[in-house]
């Protein structure tokens, strides 16, 4: 029924806001492409002790008091740096060093009364034994506010993650580049002005509207150089990327050929997400369209566009540029819609930021090293690609819950889009059609998670708010599954079991 779902979404959002304000995410302000505009600024300025400032509590006054909703009560700053010096763990498979396993808690009856410990093993073990999950299954459940493991099953064992590897890709990109980074597509000309070069920067979200704006700006710049633009030839530079253009899975509707220059992710059907027919030559098609737009803007373009390298300084003269949305928005889109093209671009942007080649190999090293720099458990991890389409990817459940815990750390606001981009169970993105059965309905509106699906591989990683308002991070990975029709509901039941009963 729609009414219960709507109620759960509203209630779940309120509880989630309290939980995140208490030890994780501070969110306020109007929505902007799925992310709150003020979130990063407020999180960056927040008291590092954690919690929201309420009446009578010390803390900085908001810059725009009228725009800030009534704050939630503050919680103690219990989220210490994972793996901080001087801490010791009690198990060898903890999600992060120095965070021993501990029971969770839930409240019944009087909400102000003492918390009753929850035996998460008793709750999850029977569900994890579901035959639909196949013979290979691992799990990790962590209290985000404390970083403590509440439940683990093979949590340190690397598994094929499918698309949940996008969480690692997104976190590495945000850490290396920052949430405000934008990917540029530019035009330049040489000293003689006879050739215009369209230079790909690795932005798969470049669309026809922005391409036209870039052509118009280029025409104006050419005119500013000497009146009526002289006839030019058009070249296009894709040299930013290295390595094969085809992903190891080969030609596929899930991913365009990898190129630093493309329009609309190489989609041929006008779609914005999901599988679609793709062009075999995204760069060539983009350059051809750009040439037509230049001509429409009054520039005479001789011949057909040809591959070429942009001139270097001091011979190069910049003409125009167009920028992508901020990286925070790109990350949210990547996670919400499971965008493979964007995920591969984010991995290569991470490589560039860390002075690695923008290739599969360079991206793998950059993502691995960036996560290690964050103090995360990367032992045995392998990032064969950024999207999870490659079966050679390997991550552990502990790594995935560790990333989500890092993303909730008040001291790391740059990572927050990893959380805000997760689909909402039963309502958005790749979870819009899930959490609709009686057994999974408790997770609708309260579970936010990234899905992962390959033949024989099904995974689910995300966050959920418990009955007592605590935010948990979870990762459930299943291998050698027989069908997503049985594996996905089994994963959803696991996640829903962490949420309050309906």
C-alpha cells in the first residue's frame, strides 16, 4: 500500500536525519540535484565533537538562521578515527583496526529506558543461510557512530562485488579530488589559428546542450581573435585516456567504449540510465556533431574532424570550455542509477589526480592507494575496473562498511555524497522496485543501499536506521547464486531485518 510506504519514508527520513546529525551527517538547505546545498559547508564547519547544536548548547551560530530547521539534540562525539593510534581490536577481521566487535542495542517500551542488547547473530544467521544466496556469502554490520562491528561472517574475505565496487570508486574520487571538482571539455587553437582542437577531459555527461554552448563560445573566441572567423579544420584529442577503449566485457549495452571524449555516454536512444545501444565511436561522433554546431555558429569548417593532439603552450591558445556538474553530483548519480560510464570516468579522474596513467591499471592503483590512505582495510582488494562489470574485482564486506563509516565521519565531509547518493529502498534508483513484500517492507524508506548484480553474483551494501535511531552500515555479498530472483529478495530480507519492525 502506498500509504505505509509514504509514512515510512517520512519517518525514516526523520530518524535518519537524527542519527546522522548525532554522529554522522549534517544535512540542511534546499535540494540541488539530489544533494543538499548547505550540507558540505555545514559539515565542514561543524564542531568536530559531533552532533548538531541545539538550544543552550555551545557552538557556532548558523549563517542563515531562518533557513535552518530546528536542530536535533546533540550526541557525544563517539566516532573516533578508525584505526587511531593506541587502539586495539579484539578480532582479526574487524572492519577497521581498533574497533572490537560489540552487541548492538534496541529499545522497547519506554524510549527513555535502558537499551536492550540485540543479538544480531540470532537475527541474521538464519537469513544468511537462505539457499538463494548460494554457497559463498560474507557479511559485515557496523555501528557507524562507534565504528564497532556488530556482526561479521567472513567479513575480511575478498569477494567479487559487482556494482557495489562503485562505493569504493566514488570514495576514492572524492578523497583525491574533492566534492567541488569539475571535469572540463575544452577547445584550443594553435598560433596560426587554422586548426581548432576539441579536447576531451573525460566527462561522459557532456550533452548536446553543453556541446552547443561550447561551439558558440568557441565561435565567439575565434571572432575575437580577428573579426570574421577564418576557415578552420577541426581535430579532436582523446589522448588523456590510455589503454584499450573496450572494457574487458567487450561491446556491451551497459558501457560505451572508454574515451575521454563522448556525448551522452555514447547512448543512441536518448536514455539517461540503464542499458542502451551505444555508439562504437563516441569521440568521432561527438567531434562530428561539434563541427556541425561550429558551422551553425558561423565558422567555416573544412573537411571532416580528424584525431589529433592539441598544441602545447606557448603555441596553444585556449578558446572555450564547458564543465561538468560538481563531483559530488556525479558521485550521487553514479550510485543512485549505478552508472557504469560515470564510474569508469571517476576511477580515471582519481588516477589523474594521483599522477597515474588514466588507464585501467593506473585507476586500479590510484583507487587502491587512496583507500589505503584513508586507513581502510584493503588487504586482498583488487580494482580491475571502476564499475564492477569486471569479475576480477575483489573487495571485502569489511572494506565496504569501512568506507561507509568513513563517509559518515564528521571530520570527512568531502566523502558525504557516498551516503547521500545511495538509493532509497522502495523509492529511488536501483532500489525503487524492491522492499515491497511483507518480509522486506520494514526496510522501505529506511534502507539506503548500492546494489550489485552479475550472473552468479548478488550484493547489497548500505545503511539503515535501527529502532533506537542508530545508523548501521552493512555489506552482504553472495557468490555462485543461481538467480537474482531468489538472491535479491534474500539480500533485502537481511537489510530489512536491521530496520525497526513495521
